[in-house]
C-alpha cells in the first residue's frame, strides 16, 4: 500500500451519538480501499441494525461480535435480543457470540477482586492509552479470526467499536488470531473520541 493521506474524525465525546457517523466513515473507507470484511461490536443490536442499513449484506462480509452468554451476570442470559439476532442473521449478517479475545477467565478473576492478569491489563491499558473503542476494535478483530469468520487473514478489515454503547471508533486492521496476536496491526485509525 502506498503512502496515505487520510482524514481522521475525532469525536468530542465517545458514545452512541456517534454511531451513524462512525458507520458512515467505515463505509467510506471500505469502499475507498475495496475492503469487504467489516467487523462491528454490538451488544444490544442497535449498531448491528444501523450497519445493515449502511452496508448491503450481499456485498460485504458483515461480522457482528456481541457479548458471550451470561457476560453481564449469571441471571442475564444475553443482552442481544434473540428476535433481533435472528432477523439480522436472515439479512446475511454473521455473528460471534462467545468469549472475546481479551476476556474470559482472566476477566472473571479480576471481577472477583482477585489479581489482575496480563491480558486483562493489556485490554485496560489499550483503553487508557488510545480509547475504549480502539481496544474493542483490536479485540473483535482477533476474536473473529479465532471464530473462523475471516476467510483470508491476508486481507485488511475495517473494525468498528465504541465506548460503552454505540460506535465511535473505526480502524483499518490487518487481522490475526490470538495465537498470532503480535502480528495483528492497527494500520490506521479513521475515527475515535478525543
């Protein structure tokens, strides 16, 4: 790829009010660079629904990463409503509902007020130093590789994440699975909160 001169959007504040704009930025750069693999974090389905409106699921490999079952607590089975999940699957969106690459057992140990583990610290530091959304983009990019949703690891992808709810971060990423995490590259950040 030749030198790039890119426009970057810095949102004044992170959060769901940026979702529409973040997805439009993702679409702009996906089209500019011919990228068909789009991974989006969506825990309640709002970002996934908006993505289905902006990206034609027949033209793009739209992968949605949501929380694992019982992620919130042992009484909340799933935050993403099943009816919404099924209707989006019918449109052609792919889903990963499982453990995230920077979560799992280590998160469970930390939540019990026990020692912080390396991966949990890595996730926290990425969020502090860049933004929560950049951390999410990195995490979901490795997660979808592990889940087999990327057909070719040599292709760049667009990742869309956010701060809490909604989308406010868009990254160009060379994906890699967790077993090869050091080779995952954030090649460009197209949007993020200040």
